[in-house]
């Protein structure tokens, strides 16, 4: 209910001089650590004084427990002096300030002692949250305020956040009689464990006896994978030039698997039981309650409208693939190989040629230029003290507004190191919120990448796909910085999934559109801008096969919805997949395959995989309606900030985006925005590759 995924008073913020600030290009192109990581710490992780050493996590944990006990007493005190939602959010903040930091350190810190201490904190925080979720006094007080009003004045934002807290309570069944409530607790635990097991199983390689395969298949596969006479297939080998190997690897890797099938069935069935017990028609209804979509009927209407338009357009994509495949039938195992080959042929330049124009330093300068133009803010390098970071080559950026002062901090952990997770991501370490003295708790986030750089090999160069990822993650980070909600529970990216991805997907346009790229893409040696022909081909290539690629995402989304709205199914998950593939995908189902068993997103997204398509639609509409003619327009940037980003999850999601777009958000609007984007991109591609 509470836990969602040094306070600085902006009135006394430091004055930063842009002219004297170290250039970001210098910092990120030659990322040499300023100090030896093993020297004695002067401060704690993220500036927290307790965390000078790993033992500090235990002190931090005890202090958090005391704070929580005091806040619980205040909530239950009939003579409390403050608005109830304010106290709830302070309780949430106390837990999140430790839990979010511990979760990040658990996954990112190279020191096992810190990792162990952080893991202990995560376990302790989860135990506290589970206890709070069963505290009926907290629930009763909150529900009474929602029904009867608070004795202290409540705003519309207060009521909205109170209802979110209440919904989080009821997700855990606290409103149910004890037997059902315990059943919900047990189901949640089972779902957590089963989901983790399914994700592990989804990554396992397939080990098969070659004697059970046709000779031609085992002969080809044995060249690539073998162990003790068995074939080990760890991936579908979709990039191979050998069509026989692609087909064989696809069929073996995606073959039926009784272990994974059982885990997926149990996961879906348990989620359905959980939803029914808590009073929802399906798990999808439960998952979508506070989203932009609000319910699965909206999602399916959007996906069906989009499907009708995409099927027409994807036909041309598959015809192009077929021509490149010597007019042979295109099968699922051919798509990635053929599309990559065709895109590379159209580009006429190698990726390293493009990377020469995208040094990491220039890309960071580009982000700074974009944010300054749109929002009047700057990314300024600030020295990081020994102990404040968790590894070498971690950099700290102060995000400052030219009139408002310090908005927050972004820590940049960009470079590959042993043991580091290989996914680009954004972590909220501390959310923003209004403090009792009317100052603001500055948000702290981390942007994590996995850039490979070797000293003495020149500046850090990024491939275009990595540039897109960088801009995407900084879209999340700036959302966290610009959020100025009263409550941290709804600050920045702490909002519905289909809303949280909107600002980050919008930032991808700034990494892929020629009218913006030309401002920051410079050759790392000559400092010349990217040639016009090269730039046009790069930007146009994004739209090659856009319809068929989106159709695949739509198919995943439809399958996710069906799995979570109609469980238990009259068909098993594979038979349902085969049935839906006929209607929602351009290629036929391959007999005796079950690729859904490798789709681990069913665990994390669970009825919300559609979110990326909705976010992309919102970004497309925003770009074409407000920004494409003048992407650096300050007026539009300020409007985006004040009418959308600053609210985080502090307004109902659909109302928030409808108010910002100045039109109701409907399935038709979302689908037409995506189709308009594809059609305009396709025309650009035709001109560029003519």
C-alpha cells in the first residue's frame, strides 16, 4: 500500500554558472575517474551520511522503523494536527527513501558487503510493508476520510492520492473477511514465486537429443551447439545467414516445454483467482484500474482499430522481405535477418560511420541543449565525493532551472563493468515532494547504461540505437526532475505504466529526427555535421518495416490481454496463441512451437504490455501536433512541463493527457496517431531511398 516503486531547500540553492561549468563533452568522451575508488569515504552513498560504510544500512533501517512507528501513531491519533494524506505520504516516503536506494544498490554495487546489507534492507522493508498492508486501523482511517472528508481541508489532488493509497490497500485484500484476506496473501506469494521461476525458465537454453531430429537439422545445429552428444540451443539464432540453421534453431528453441507451460498456466490461473477474490472480473481489470486505458475494453478497442490499419500496411513490408528472400515464403525465423539486411543495404553506410557522429559527449551536450531550449534547465557536472558513488566512472549531474534553482540530481552510471546488469534503465532513488517548511525534497535518480569504452581508443562512440536508448532513459530522468507534486507517491514516473513511458518515448524523436540531430551530431575528429544524405537515410531507416514491427508488438499486446482477461482459458496458452496469430499477425503460426514460453514480459507487465503502444501514440500525437515544426520551441516545452510532466501521477491518467492534448483520449485517437506517424515516415523513407 505504501511502497511504490539530505533534503535541499531550493531557496538556498547554489548558483551555477553555465559559462564556468565543465563541458559535458569533455567529461563523457574521456571518462577518467577523478579519484581512486578505494580511498577513504568522505560521505555516504548519494550523500546519505549513514552510508559511509555498508554497516550504515543497518542504522538507516532502524531509523526508518522508528520514523514509521511514529507516523503510524500519528495516523491513528484522533487528535492529529495534519491532513491524513500528508502523513500517509510521509510514511511512504520514509520507506521509499531506504527501499528504493537499497534496491538499486543491491543490483548495482560491486562490493558484496554493500550488496548483502542492501538485500537485508529490501527484505526488512518488504516485511514492514506486508505488515502495514494488514493494518486495519490505517485502512479504516483512510477510508473514513475518503467517504466523509478530512477534518483538515482536502484538495482534488489530496483526494486522488488518498484513493490511490486505498486502492493499493485493497489490492492486498484488507477489505475482505479474514479467510479471504489470507487467501489473497497466499496467492500473492505464490504469484511472486511462480513469476520468478517462469522468468528463469524463459532464459534457459533448450537441450535436445539430436536423434529425435531430422538428419539435416541435427547436422546443421551440431556445428553451432553441442555438449555430450546433446544439442544446446540458447537462442533462435535469428541473425544467421544460413536459412536452414535459422529454421532449425527457431523450432528447437521455441519447442514445447512442460515446465514452462505449467508455470505460465499456474501464473495466469492464480492471477485470475486473485482478481475474482478482490472483486474484479479479471486480472486485466485489476491491473488497468488507474491507467490511461482504465479497463481492458478500451485496450482491445484500440488494438482492434490499430490492427485493421496495420494489416493493410504490413502486407507491403512482407512483400519487400519476400523479394529479398529470393521470392521464397517469409517465415518467422526469417524476419529479423531479412529486415536487418535490407536496412543495412538502404543505409549504404556502416554503423561505425554513423557512430563517428555520435560521441557520448556530443549526445550529452545535445540533451543539455534540448532541455535548455524546452524547459530552461541545464545539466551541470558536479564533483562527486569519495563514497558518494558506488563505482568508478559514475558521474553526477545537477539539474538546475535558470530561475528556480536546483531541481534534482541525475547520477550517470554509463560504462560496462564486470557483474553489472546488461539493461539500460532509470532508477528513482528518491522522489520529490513538498516539505512542511514549503521547500521541496529534491529528487535523485540514476541513469544506467552499458557502454563499452577502452582508454586510449579515442572518445566514447555510440551506435544510433544506443543514442535512442540514452535519450529514452533521460526522458524518464527529466520526468522525475520536472515533477513537482505535493506527494512523492505520485512524483514523476510514479504513475500509470502507459503514462510513465510517454515522456521517454517522446525523447526518442529527438534522437531520430533530422531537424534535431543536425544540432548535435558532429564528427568526433573533423567536428563537421553529418552529411545531409547520410542523415536522411539514418532517420528514414527508422520507418522501414515500421508497420510489421508494430504489428508484432500489437500481437504480443493482444495475447497479453487475452491471457489476463479470460483465464482459465478453454484453450491452452499455445492453442490460443495459434488462434490469435491468424487474426493479429501477418505470418502463420509454426506448428509445435510455443514462443510465449520465452516471453518473460508476461510477468512484469501482466495485462499492461499494450502500454508501449499507447505511450508511442501519445508521443506521436504530441510530436506531430506541437513539436515537429519547431522541436526546440520554449512555449511548447513549458506547456508540456506545466500541463503534463509536473503532475506525475497526481491527476487521473486519462484526464491528465486529455487536458494536455486538448482533446479526449480515445482508442480512435491513439490508433490514428500511430498510423499517421507510420505513413509520414514511410513517405520520408521513399524519398530518402529513391
